[in-house]
């Protein structure tokens, strides 16, 4: 299914989402507890930069911004969180320890 570095990376992002998401009737979504667990375990550097001082509050603010009416974060909205995470790691690659856009 995947051949290139980027295809493997995208598949990895999807696989991590599925590792933490609930499965109900074909819809994969993250509740607050699952999103918190995912970010704490999979993105500790991001959390140490963006959630400095109040990591749980920071994750809750992400959840509140991207959750749907069903109080869940779907994969589409999760990719928006990944954008913020990616931007933060990009800043790090340039020696800047600043949170990604939007904080």
C-alpha cells in the first residue's frame, strides 16, 4: 500500500489515530480522554512546548476547538491538530521552540 517516505508517514498518522480511537458503526473518533492519551504518549515534545504549565488544559482547548456536535474529534478534524503539531516540529527544526500557529 505504501512505497514512499511520505506515504508511510501518512499511513503512520492514520494508524496512530486508529490505535486510540473508538470504533462504532464504522466511524473512528476520539473522545477527550483518547485525545489526551494520544497527545501525551505520541507527541510529548509538542506538549512540552505548547502545553507548558497546563498540558491537560491545552489538550482540552484543542479538543473544544475541533470537536463535533457529538463531543468527538473525527479524523478530518484530527488532521487539523496534526497541522499544528507539524508546524511546531518544523519550528524546532529551525531552532525555534515556539508552538505552531494558532496558539
